[in-house]
């Protein structure tokens, strides 16, 4: 059997641990308020937020992660419900030193290109589907540009943005944030730079929006 990469093994192990939890533990999110240390944890070093008017939620994801794909639609619905009081920010995962770092950097470059072109909302789901369902390689400029053109994006604008210094800086910052936020599982969502939840903590991908609701409400009550 071929060996798994460290990141894939860690993600699968974490999810397996969540699946192995007892029904009482998993059901606790639904029937009782989420509790610190179980459904979410507090960051050892809280991080600054980028917007004061609304509560910030930061999602760490990877296009090649099936659980990140599974969270995409529920998270979009959750963000739409909280459009007035929550600012959702996405950060593509770059785990420095991992066997998958090269692929992660390529996918992060694609994401930040779409972000700078204002196309994330339009093409995020398509990127996940192309990688997971159609098995499209989006790790080079040529393949990413070809994919973008098929989705109606101007190739010159896409290429110039893909190679831009701004996108490069965003990738470096994403790698640094991965470390600062203490990310160990994908996907992970951090609320207001202080509270972190993930599929293993929440009891599954489908349970994460409920935990996020609680964390947003908790944060807003603290603000008064």
C-alpha cells in the first residue's frame, strides 16, 4: 500500500477520531451548548482581527481536502445568514515542510488569483469540483489558466495576476498564518482570532455551522 503524505494522514486520523466518538459526545453539540475544550478551543495566542464592525471568521482550507469541499456549501449558507454581522475570510492552507507543500502553494496561488480578480464567490465551488470530481490538475500556470479560460476568465488578466508580486506576498502571509493560528486539521474556522473549531472538535463537518453560531453569539455578547 502506498504511503500517505503526513498532512493527508493527519487529516484522516483526526476525522477518524471524530467518527469514533460516542453518540452522546457527537450529539452534545445539538442538544447542549458547545463547550470550550470539546467543540472548540481557545487559541494559545489570540490573533488580531481585520475588521471591527463585524465578527471575523477565518476559514483555513485546501482545495485538495475532501472535508474542506464538504464544508464549502454549508459555510457559504452560514456566511450568507450572517452577512450583516460576520465577515468571512478564507486562507488557503500552506503547511511548510509537509510533503504536500508544493501542491498547497500552487492551489493557494490559484485561490489568491481568483480573490484579486473578484472571482472567489463565482468559482470557488468549481475549483473544488474540478479537482475532486473531474481530477483536473490545477498546480501549474498553464493548467490553471486553461481551467480559468474554460470558466470565462480573460487569460491575460489571469496570467498577470497569477504571476503578480501581490499574490506571492499573500501566499507567504497564508503560510505564516497557518503557523500563528495553530492549524492542525482542515478545514478549521477561527472566530474573532480567539476560538477555533474543526470537524473533529465539532463532531463532523455538518456540525460546524452550529458551533460557529454559538461562537459568534458568545463574541457579540462579550462586546455588549
